[in-house]
C-alpha cells in the first residue's frame, strides 16, 4: 500500500535492529537500537526526506499513530521529530 501524508505529516518505519561485529543484523525488542526511518513526507514538511533516520517525541496513540493494517508504519507531525541522525559511512 502507498501512503501520501497531508500537510506537515511524516510517515515513519520502525525497525528494531542490532548488529554483531561481523555485521549480521539481529532484531532487538527493547528501546535501545530502535531506528525510525522516514518513508514519505507531506508537502509542507521541510528539511526531511525519505531515508532520513530520526528520533521522534511522543507516545503511540497520542502524538504518534500506527497506520491501519501496518505493523511497523507510523504517522506524526513534523514538529514531533526532535533529531535527524546523520550516519557515518564506515
């Protein structure tokens, strides 16, 4: 399914990841290691693009909404994104 958020809303994908020394990705269940990635943005969103890794603020069900029929996609307003993480190329 394709989503097109309106105004200043952003769709994020939540991934629980961790990597071993060899680079093998292991899912993680706790809060550490959670990665929120921008999937798509509304037309009024500034300074974000698909693929950006971000840190959102808020609670699911209040400030952050789970998209229907999706297990890992969420929608929130741009103002609820606190930080964009720039990943180092290793």
